[in-house]
């Protein structure tokens, strides 16, 4: 019995010493927020000017998908619009004759006014001239209304065509392969002259100017960390050497990984592991998948 206790004590002492010799409080691997850029149009990829490892700016045009059929369809719709609008009446020309009649009727009315004043014409003749002016004015108003209705009707006919042209413009825009974010190309899935369909992945990109260390910390140190806390991140740099970075904790899991169904003792609770994300500014040395370790109780170096 004494021998068993002695062996257990030695094993516990060795485990404690090993824990103390680690020199770090959490460890994990680096990752980045990756974006898969997919095709927004279908057709042959006519150009795709990017390579894996290439840095791209947000908004950069890196290729395009064949747009010949879309362009021809747009030209056809534009010709239909012109054909419909060519039927619109020329209001000024249509009313020119009536305007001339109105001008003549007004002139005749003015002449009769003078004649009536000179007793050379009867008031009835003046009344008839006034009535003729009013009739012509009503004819002009009716003609203007009719021509306006015709023009509006033809314009309405073009609205569906304009809507189709806008749809084609949108498809033409989406045929351009535009890089959405600043970052580095991680994987290229297609090449020029291959067929693309809507939703087909073209390449994968991530901004690795800052990189995330997803680390795991033991439950016994969980209470020593908080969001926004500055920590020291270490990565291997040669044999027994480390390169230090400043990291900021931006997320802490509120659930333990691999939580046992029953936790009976304090020691068992201390063995729980919690995930956290630490954002680190990358100087180009850090890579996705690289191992890193976190130091909480030592002074962070800048």
C-alpha cells in the first residue's frame, strides 16, 4: 500500500513539474477569415489574371466571363425601343395647322372688332368670329390630349424593354470577376477558357495582414483572461527560440471543449479546455496553420 502511494506521489510530482516547464498558458494554430469568390454569371472564362500567393486589392478586376450573347441581346432590345419610340407623334407638327387656323381666326376677330366700332359690321358677325376662335382652341386642346395619350402609351410599351436592358446591364457587370476584399489568394480553382456557372467557386482569398490564433486554455486559467486583453504570442523561430508578437483577445468561448458528463472534483474542473481567438498583426512571417503559444503572466513586448 505504501509503495502504491509513493508511486502515485512521484507521478503527480512529475506531472506538476512538466506543466510548470511548458512556459506558456495556451496554445493553438493560426487561421484567417477566408472568402471563396464564386462566379456570378455562366459562360466561358475569357480571362483570369491571378495566381496563388498573389496580393489583390479590393475592387480589382481579375477577369471576365464571355458576354457576347448578353451584348447581342442588349442591342436587340435597344433596337426594339427605338422602333417603338419612332411611332411617337410629332406634337408640334400635328398642331401646326390648327395653330395657323387659330392665328387667322384671332386676326379676323380683331378686324371685326374695329369694323363694329366703325359701324361697318354687325355684332352678330363679331360673335361668330369669337365662337370660331373658341372652337379652334377646343380642337387644339383635344388634339393635344390625344397626342399626349398616344405618346404616353408608346412610352409605357418601352418600360418592359428598359427593364430587360437593366437586367442585362446587371448580368454584364456580374460577368466581370471583381475581387471583393483586400487579401492574398490562397487557392485557385479554375483557369481561363474553362466553363463557369453561377455559384461555381473561382478562388479562395484571405486578408492575412492580421491573423487569428485559435488557442485553447485550461479551465484553471480561464478566469484570468478577458476580451480586449493584451497577451504575448510566441511562435517557433529556430531551435529553442521563439518570435514574440502582441496579440489581443477578441473572443472567448463560454463553453468547455470535451466537457465530461459528470464533474465531481475541482481537479476535473481544472482540466477543462476553453477556446479563444487572439488577433495578431502579421509581419509576413505568420502562416495559416502555424502553431503558436500564448503567455498571460509575462510582460507583453511591443
